[in-house]
């Protein structure tokens, strides 16, 4: 026996087989499509004998082990029943569709979607893992959407597809939530565990939520009242789709789910009330509405709804026998309803209409088809000697044998009989209106029998109705028993499949239903008149209206929140930061820790005062941009002094050099931006912003103080202990950067390079805003570069480069390193730009900064990858000590090469940014300066 | 000393936040710069304050926590790249849109603007 995985896998491959058959004949296309599902069916059949003996098979392999997820398939009696239905009816539908589809239809596409649906459906019924089941569940919704909208040039097809997807998709989301809750309660998503833990789930306080969510999924999928309205609109699909998805299989997925989780969820009063009453309402609404539909497929659609309600009702009764009856009716309904849909499709195909007011007397034109359709319709009505009779009898018996509604328990059998009456009536209408009842009226085509092979699927299904109806014990007893056993996860109670149980109540109910049905049908004229008093509710219009309402209100909310003002978003963002930080702050009582405070000295106080004043100057004169910029640069200088004061020489050096390039950058920017900020803000918003800023500043100060005064446990000890022995350097900060956390640094210089390149792109082809004069209308100076600065800077360049080389080389052991050395070099080169101008530099420097960035990144990356050659992970470092005559002992470390990459990238990015911006100002200058 | 640094962090945060809330690009860039000083100082102070030391082995000095220092070092450099990007974006926005307001259009005088 092949692995269970092959069953859905084969059909999945079949999707691509179908797609690749666009060049061959239509018959070959159908055969090629059928081949793989047939093979899958063969696998299923090879399992069948063991499964019928009560075995069940589970195959699993790991999917996302960390999340406890696995792909697992399970084949037991219940899954076997559905697998046989899906594959068996699927093959018949493939054959049928070969003759149903016209020359214009894209057959490979149709088959591909049909097989995709088949795969999804197999996935549902074979899943052992609930999350996996849900994935396939959603896949059926999507493939159903595609199939309903197969004739996508028709508006009703598109609308019907959208409605089906919306309703079943929403149900799918509810189901997912329900499954997650089940997983939370049980601790596993495996069906085996979930089914074994029924008491745990029913006892859990989450049970009501689980039940409602799972049932929402099942009810929407199985078109239960009040979600039933999507199914009639799904009839816009080609009839093979209606026969397959919307009667035999997909709508049964909801039933399947309820049955599958029956041992885990059923048995409570809540289950009884929700499931039985929903089923009852669906049964009645469907049966009643079916009678009044003039469209042949519309009648069948409502009849399907009604029968789905019947099965749901049975599952809700909390009785094992009822579950057996439900299983039996699943089989019977699939056979007779699929054949009826196919017959309706044949009639539509041969006459060109499905309107029962036009169709009459077809018996004379297509007796063979009429015979088949009549037998199937009688099975639907529950006439003896056909399969529908048997399960309907069981259904009637079950409605009699329950007492959960107390003194009102009689209501169930009565309403069941009423539904039976209507079911007989609409079946009669299907038979009598279409095949007898005079002559056809204005048919678009003259009807005749369909192609021979188009009838074969119908014949097979109708034969099944017959055989099951006459000799149930021989044909279905085995599969029914094993399916019901695995549904219940326990032995089934005694039941008899015999046709004759003697004169009893259920037989009487059948009899009443038959007679009543004939009576209702006979008085149909009056009934139709009565029904026509009610305004016809167009579900599509209501649905569209509701969707429009939802979209409108969403747009309104969206428009209010997102009005396009970045300033406002920033404010909201900061406001929420303030909200999220202040609330926990009120619970922070211990804001002063035990750590001894450092003494305050005079210099620190002076520095702090300078910083505070500059910060306030920035704040107050922020609209005078030059002054604000100078004040900010003072703040930056003090910050770098703070770093120096508190034992961070590396940071002080970095901050200092970054400060220089930042201020140059902002000065350049001021050339292109207004020199002052226009006064725009209202006083109230200034006050609000000040309040917000003060609040956040206060929070930050408090957190900082609390943090700094509390003793600390740090991971620093590891780095300090291993810096020399593991990284070969005594400057721990640098060793962390280039060795321990080298990968982070690699990422950071990549970001730096990308920022540089992004800026380069932004500058390129910029429509320049060219100021020709400053704020007071004085034209820009056209002085040449000052001689003193030019001379001194040229002399300084070699010196600065030497310093940066020194800082670079010592970086591993003493403060310094690639970042700082790169910034120093960049500053030295920028000084040349400032002193001598862009043109001067362009003549002398052939450095291409984009190229420099890439070289830097490549060096850093290659150093990292170099360790692969020696079998170590990315960026493992190597170092050793050497000695040369005349130089003495020195160290070589691979980390230094990495640092070289950092160095080059930093130079490249900084100069790419400033050089290009500087060049812009040069070109923007007025002509007379040259 | 800890109190002084906390006050500095608080003040810089407040100034930064206020400037970031302005409507024109240049004050916002300044605000981002000031805010990044505050953030860098904050992360740096997570290693606690140590005077007269250096994160260098065998130097005979007190050894501060090197981890925040390494974090802040790269943060300073990246911060520069970010500021530069914001500045160029501001210049480009002014060139393309004709004004230097972050919303891309000047607020109406009637005053739905905050």
C-alpha cells in the first residue's frame, strides 16, 4: 500500500497535468485529467479492506516542529467514506463535464480548478492535524470561488462567487479561531488527541466560544440558515460544479467537520440547541423555498439546503443512532442529488433553458434522461425501494426518540413531517412540471437525448440509489458501519437497514408526507398565488448593500484617522508613546536604587549648564535656523565630552567626528531650505506639544535615574574575559564590534552603504530650488576660496591621514578602530572640499565613492566568508603574533581586515553624501561667481 | 552625577520631541539629531556611569560595561546616515513640492492645522 500522502499529492499533480493539456483534444484532456484521481482512488481502495475491518491509518511528518505542527494524514472509516465520495463522484463529474462544456470554454483551466478543489477536499477529510485541516478548508473556499466564477464574463457568476467567498471565508476565520482555542484547551492539534479529550473540552470554560466559532465555520460552509443564501447564487457556476461542489462534496465539508468533531464537542445541551434548531430551521426554509423556485437548479439548490439541514438536525440530536442516520443520509443525498444536478444540466444543455415554466413534456423528447431523473427525484422524495426512503425513515424515527425539548418534544416529528411533505411536493414538481404537464413552451432548442457518455455518470449514480434502496445490507452496511464507528469513536448501537420494519410511526410519517406532498403539489396554483404576495427578497441586493455599508463606514473611519498629515501622525505616535510609558511609571515606586552615587564636580556642572542653555536656545530659537544649528552643535560637543568623562573614549571620538560631518551636512542643507521657519503653529498646539514633550522628557529622566542608581547584572563579564583570549584585542568595544558581534556590524555598514546610495539616487536629477540671495536679499558671496584655509588644509591632509591610519591600527587594542578612523579620514577629505571647492577635488581625486562602499562591503563580507574555508562559521576570527627584524613583535588578526572593510564603507558613504550635496551647492551658485 | 545625566537625558528628549512635532522639515531634522543624542546617552547610561576608566584591558583603569558602548558607537554612525537621509529627503521634497512642510502642503490659514 502506498503512503497516504500520495492521495492528495496525486490529485495535486493532476492540476498541472490538466493545465498542460491545452494542445490535445477535449477527450484526451478529460482522460488525462481523470488518470491521477483514478490512481488516487486505487490507493484508497487498496486501504479499504483494512479500514472496513475497523483499522485506521495515520501518517505524519514534521512541518514546523518548533510550533508543534506536523503534516499528518489519517484514513479511518469516516474519512474513507468521504474519500470514496469525493474521488468517485469527482471522476463521474470529470466525464460529465467533458460533454457539458462547450467548445468556447477553456477546458484545461476548468479541470485544473476542479482537481484543485478535489485536492483541497481530500485534504480536509484526510487531515489528522486541525490547522492543516483548516488550510485545506480555506483552499476549498478559494477553489469554489474560482469555479463559481468560471464564466467570469457573467455578472451573476462574479457576484455569486464573491458572495460565496465572503460568507465561507468569514466562517473559515471563525473556524480558525475555534481551532486555536481547541488547541489551547487540549494542548495539541492532532485529531487523535482532540477526539480523546472530549470531556476536557466540554468541561472547559472556553467550550461555549469553541462551539460557537466552530459551528459558525460549519454552518456557513454547509449553507445553514441564516447563512444559506449564498448557495442558490453559487448556482451561477457550470452545472458539473454545482453537482460536485454544491451538493455532493463541499457543502458537506461543514457536515463533515461537525461529524468529525462530534466526539469532542457533542453531547451538551448547548450543542443540541444550536445544532438541532439551526438544522430544523434550514430543513424547513429550504424545503419550503424549493417548491417556489422556477429555476431547475434553484429548486435543487434549496432542496440541497433542506437536506443539509436534515443532516445537521440529526447530528444535533446527541444520539448515536441519529449520527448513524446522518452518515447514511450523507451517502444517499450525495448520490441522488449529484445525479439530479447532472440531469438538470443535461436538460439545460439540450433545451437551452432551466425555467420550469417553459419546460414541460420532455418525456417524449428524452425518455432515457427522464427515467433517470425521475428515479433520482423519487429517491429525493423518500419513496420506498430507493435509498432516500431508508435514511428518511431513520430520520423520522430519530425525531420521535428524543426528549430534550421536554413537553414540546412532539414538535420535532411534526415539523419533520411538514418538511417531508414539502420535499415530496418539490420532487413531484421536478418530475411532473418538467417531463409531463403538456408541451414545452418556446424552447430555444428542440430537445433530444444527450451524447451517450454524458448519461453514464447519471446512470451509475441512479443505479446506486436503486441498489442501496433495495439491498442496503449488501451494499452499504460495511462502509456505513465503519464510518459511523469512527465518527462516534465507539461502537454503534444496534440498527437495522431493512426496508420493512413493520407498521410503525416512522412509516406512518412517510405515508403522511407522501400524501401531503401530493396534496400540496395539487394545490400549487393557490400556493404560488399566496407566495407571490410576499415581496421577493433579493439576497444579492441585500448582501451588496451590507457590503457597501461596511466599506463606507471603513472608509469613513480610515479617512478620519489617516488624513494625510504626517505632522499629525507624529503627534499621535508620540502621544501613544506617552500613554504607554506614563501608566507603568505610576507603578514604579522604587525609583532610587542602592547603587552609590558618583560625586559631582565643578566642571561637570559648568558643562551641564552649557548644554542646558544650548538646548533651550535650540528650543526657543528653532525658527531661526542658523542659530538653532549652532546651538545643536554645542549640545553635540558636550555629549561627546560626557562620553569622554564616563570612560568611553571610543564613543567620544566617534561622536566628535560625526558631529563635524553632521554640522557640515546641515549647513549644506540650509542652503537649499528656507533660512527661517514661517510662523504657522497656533499657540494652543505649541502649548500642547510642550506639554507632551515635557511629559516624555520627565518619563525618560525618571527611567534613566532609576536605571542608573540600580545595581546591574550585565553580560559584559563574558566579553571582558574573552576579549583578549578569544578576539585577540584588549579594546573590548572594538573586539565586540569586529569580532563577537561582527555580523551586526556587517549589517550596520551595509545599512550605511545603502543610505549613501539612496541619497545619491535622491540627489540625482533633482529639480533644484536655487536660492540666489540670503534672507535679507543680499546675494551670495562670490569670493574665491580663502587662501589661508586652502593652504593650511592642504598641509593638514597628510597629517590627518596619518592620524587616521594610527587610530585604525591601534583600534584593536586601544581606543580607535575602523569607524573612527573612517570618520577622521572623511572629515580630512571634506575639509579639502570646503577649502578648495569641488572642482579642485575632482581634478585631483579619482576616488569613486560608490565603488569604495562596495569594496568595503566586499572586504568585510569576504573576511567573514573566509572562515568557511577553514570550516568555521561565518565571521570566525583568527589572530596570531609574529615578529619581524626591525619591527618587533606584532599581531595579525583577521578582524583587522574586517575593520578595513568598515573603514572603507564609512569613508565611502560619508563622502558620497557630503560630496554630492556639496557639488550641488556649487552648481547652484549664480553664474557670475565663475 | 547620575542626577545630572538623568536631567540631561530628560531635557534632550523633551527638546527633541518638541522639535520633531514641528511642521517644517529643518526643525524636525534638528529634533531627530537631539533625540538621538538623548537615546544614545540613555543606552550608554544603561551600562551605569564609571569615571576615569576605559573599556581597555590591562590599562590599569576601571573597566566600564563595553556592551552599551559598542551599541552606541554604531548607533552614532547609523544616526548620521539617518539624519543625512532625512535631510536629503527634505531637500528633495522641497524641490519637488515647492514647500518644506512635512505634509507636503502648507496648512490652510483658517486652521484645521495644529
